[in-house]
């Protein structure tokens, strides 16, 4: 799956639960990326800060939300 950076609208950090249910991730520091109108994907980049910095350099309109 490919997600265009210009379609990303929100990144929620430190996502480990979804509606009270445990999420199956390999990391406790995963992030949820919301894109387009209803799209959503969870990822766990190795260097979260550097990853976010790179995304925001390309698309500074992405909202960042801490849990």
C-alpha cells in the first residue's frame, strides 16, 4: 500500500489501543496515520522523530496529536 504524503491529514502518536482493545503492533510506540477522508494505517518507524520531521518538511499541514 502506498499513501501519498500530500493526502495525510493527521498523525496520532503512541497508539497502542483501539476502542479499548489491544492493537496488534510490534511496538508500544506506534503511530496512526489518517489520510484522505476515512483512510487509516498504523506503523512503527524505527526513528519516530526523524520520520515525523521528514513528513512535515514535505507536508506541513499534517496535524500531530499526542495520546
